C-alpha cells in the first residue's frame, strides 16, 4: 500500500477559511473564521458531491482549543459513508460503522489508545488512507511528530452492515463536540 499511497494525485488542497464551490455545512452551527472551519455544536463541512473511489486519501490540519473535543474526518453519504474520529476526552482514535450524517455516532468498529495526550493549543495532522476494503486512520502531533494509527478491514466482515463504511460520499471534516479549528483539507485519488 505504501507504493500506492505515493502514486495518488492531489485533487484539492482547500484553505478552510474560505468558501469553496460544492462544499456544504451540516447545520448552522458551522462557520468559516479567519483561520479555518469551526462549529459550536456537532457539524460537518464536506465536499457535497457523490464520490465512490475505492482508493483515496484525505488529510487535514486541526488546532485543538479544548483538549476534550471529539473531531475528525468524514465521508458523508446516505448509507455507505465513513467516520474517523479523535476522542480527546479518552485520548483514543476510532473508526465507526457506516456514517449517514447527523450527530449520531455509529458503533465503534476499531479503536486505539494514543501514545500521547491531546493538548489544547496544539496542531495535529489527521490522515485517512482507504484502499479496497481497508481503512487506516492516523493522527500525528505536529510538534513532537508522535503518531498513532487504527485500521479496519471490511473484507473480514460477513455482510455490509458490519462494515466500517465504504468511504463513499462527500469527504471533509467533522466536529462532534468541543472547540477545534480545521485549517485545511486535502484529497487525493
């Protein structure tokens, strides 16, 4: 997969302090501020077009203002989306069942404990790489360069209802709770 990761082509590198054509908010709590996207309650900001790539990568840089925040990357779809979250309150990262939008978090499919503590005032790089059936979600502390990853392989599941999503739909960022600012979003295929 590393060879494939390096062969992907960047489709966009969006500065999230500016509006972008075909991007949409999950609700009115989301807003674009001088340094990025933020929200006062659960909200996503996604490319509002239907994508179904079997292989993709998305990255975002986020500043955490409240260490107990829950935030991450998303593929928003009516039934086959994907949700990748950082839980500052428990210092874990998680992959979830198929995400369909809204504030309801689907069941956890995979989780890992972070080897570092989410800290207010720090920047983190979020990185999702999906190829075929496998989803890998990584967080990196941009100051110390410590990182952690969690992976889930949909091919090990008996039926699609047990999947960690397919990663279909609009890619973007999501804030479930707390106070964070997403500065950019990059997407590769």
